C-alpha cells in the first residue's frame, strides 16, 4: 500500500504542479488512493520531495536532486559494512575487494543506483571494478566510500 501510494505521489508531481499537501491529498483521492495528511507528510519526507519555484512565480513539489545522493550513501554503507573488505582507485577505475561470493552483488547494487559518473562494472567472485567516466570521478567516489566507512 505504502509503495503504491508513494509511486502515485511521484506520478502526480511529475504530471501536475502540486503546491500544497491538500492538493496532493485531493489528487490522490481522485485516483482512488485514500490517505491522511499526516501520512502524506511522512511520504513527502521519505521521498525527499522539496518545493521548487515554477516559471509562474508559484511553488510545486519536486524530487530533490540530493535524493540520489542520500539514497546512495545509505545503500552503499549497508553494502560496504556487510561485504567490502577494501577499495582503491587506479585512474578512472575503482577496485573493490569483497568477501568471497559478494562482488557480483555489490557491483549489481551499485549499478542500480544510477550514479551519474559510473559507466559500468565488472565483477568476479571477490573483486569488482567500477569504471568511472573520469579519474576525478573515481577519486571522488573513493573519498565518498572512505567517509561512509568512518
């Protein structure tokens, strides 16, 4: 139910300029989704929705550009705490060493995160390489990993 409601919220704000929670709640009800204002408020927080200025001087809900970054940090932290034993950078390639059997899972999870500068990954049993667009992107990604593991 929650997942379906949140998907519908994302569809609504993509299709229409929604300025208030009341408008969002009314639009959900028109689409057959019953909810409360308190639930919508929690959904907005969980979906990392923000209000942005439109070209008409009004505001509308939109997905925060930081959402990917916030989700990335949480998901990567879980992956790395459970299976990555070390990491290093070699030009535009990040090399991950994992516990045996976990490299593919780690690489697949990272691929699914839609990291802008990630070109692709290749994984074996306990080693994965992440090919980044630039050397700088690889270094930044390693720095982010290092910060998450502190």
